[in-house]
C-alpha cells in the first residue's frame, strides 16, 4: 500500500514581499523615510480636517473642491521653482527651508482653530502655503534618493514610498475623521504640528547633497533647459500625461464629505474610511511589491495599472448610483444610519484604485530616477510633483463642478470610461512607451 504525502498549501515566498534592502543599504535613506512617513501622516490629518471644516462652514461641495483648485497655480510655480532650486543648491538645505514654511503655516492654522478665528479665507490661504511649500520639499527630497541608493534598488525605494503613502493616507484620514468628530479641529491641527517635527530630524541628519554636473541657476534659462530635455524625453513626457488623465477624471476625493453626509451616510467617519480605503490599497500593493520590482517593461506596467484604475473608478460610480437610487426611497441615510453594504462596496472599489495607482507610481517614479541625469533630476522631479499633486486638483475641479450640476455618482462613472479610452489611445500613438526597458532606461 502506498501512502500519498499531504499536499502543502502554496506559501508566499520572501520575494513576493516588499524589498527592504534600501533600509540596510542606506541609514540616511532610512531616517528620511521615517521622517517623511510620520510628517505625512500629520499632513493627512490637516488635509481631511480642512475639507471637513470647509464643508461645515459652507455646506458646499464646490467650496471643498476649490481648496484644491485655488492652490493649483501657486503649487505649480512652487514645484517648478523648487525643482530649479534643487538643481542649483544643496538639496538638503532647500528641503529644510521649505519644511520650515510648512511647519509655520500649520502652526498658525492650529492657533486660529484654538481661538475660534478660522474662516473660509484662512483655510484657503494656509492650504495654498502648505501645499506650495510641500511641493518644494518633495521635489528636493525625491531628487536626493538616487544619490543615497544604487539604481537597482530604486524600484524598492519607490515601493517603500508607497508604504509611506499607504500608512499616512490610510491612518491619517480615519484618525482625522475620529478626531474631528470627537475632539474638534484644533486638536487635529495640533497633532499635525507635533508629527511634523519628525520631518526635520529626517532631513537634518542627511549629508549635504549638491547636484552633479553643470549647474544652471534658477530662472528662465533653467526652466527652458528642463523643457528642452522633456521635449526629447518621450517616455517621461507620456507618463506625465497619462497620470494627468487618470487624476483629472478619476479623483473623487472632493466628493467624499458630501458622499458621507447625504449619500452613503456616516458623516465624517465615512469620509475618513473612504479616503483610507485608497491608502489601504496602496499599502497592500507595496507590501506585496516584490514581483513589481522585477518587471522590466515598466511603460506597459504603467498602462495596465492606469486601465485598472479607470475600471475601479467607474465601478465606484455604479455603487454611488445604487446609493442615490436607494436614498430616493423613504429610508434616509445620515450620520446615525449609514448604508453599510454600499460603504463596503465603495471601499473595495477605492482600495483597487489605490493599489493600481500605487503600482503606476512605482514605475513612474523609478523611470524618472533611473532615466534622468542628476544635473536635471530636480527640475524633472519638480514637474513630476506638479503632475502628481496638480492632477488631483484638476480632478477636484472636474468632480466638484460636474457633481454640482448633475449628481454625486456621475463624475466617477463618466471619468472611469474617459480614462480607459484616453490611455489606450495615447499609448497606441507612442509604441516606444510599451517597450521601455527598466534595465536600459531611456528617457
């Protein structure tokens, strides 16, 4: 008689999980990562609290969306100028100065909240200052990373950045919703001030990082030099365009307060949960990012990831449509009577959107850091930051305006299908993008 050995269930191997070698390779990178993660967590508290407070003051989704829109031009200017500064001066010093401005603006926001002096205009002005200064910090910081790590570890560093985004956006909005609901806005802003001190520790302990190669002083010539490079860099240029498409038509964040208040129910807590769901997807995709770092055709990876993103946003629109049909019935949702089943479906859609967007971000960030020369990397990172942060602001304008004149479910449903169509068309017109090889990066 033969005995058959029991079959073992397949196990996740170590290479399936995120690559932690950047931590072992560079203590400076590790300290910067910790500081960025903690300060980013605090920043998310303020972002969500400002949105909720604006909605409390105005009861207007359009006013909430305008928080992002009014800061678009200053943020674009700050990102571009910050990139030029990072290519002309010590990148560590540039980041420290900009971080000090962010700290001062957040501290003022907390002081106003404690005194009961905050108004719509104060929220707009300080949001502009914070987002502009953060653009400079991010441009300088991301230009530093390739100087701290070898090229083969850049995908792992990008995945670790996804962990950062996942932690800060997953925990931050949920914590903000609870803090606002139970302790108020002043405590929420104050906690951000405390967490932001970690950013200075991460930046202060970095070595001096001056740009390599020919230095171009900040100004029009520096900007033109970056534009000339981008004109020649078809792969980098297309990834910028694809991300703008995805964020413009697939970013429903500005709708979350109204969705939580009048469509799905649950109020501020639902708003925090929905925002956290996006980050949960990003976190999980980074946690299991081992195979992502071994993909060589990174352009094709960007295309596929954004297509999945479009599908998930369209699915969210369907869920919100079902909620709208349900609220037309006698049963009314609210903070005390959330529609739990549809909230769960919305969370799943948003988690998939966060995971796919993070996969795209890993490939896009790696492409810039590996294919762009150090002498111009700050300016390209500045443009990258403008695209990454400016796209959602255009998305807030699209979603807020369209929802004002139609319904809350319509912008994500329409936007998801627009993303699918435009991405397929743009990549088809640029076949070199699909064949981009991460082992032999060509901008």
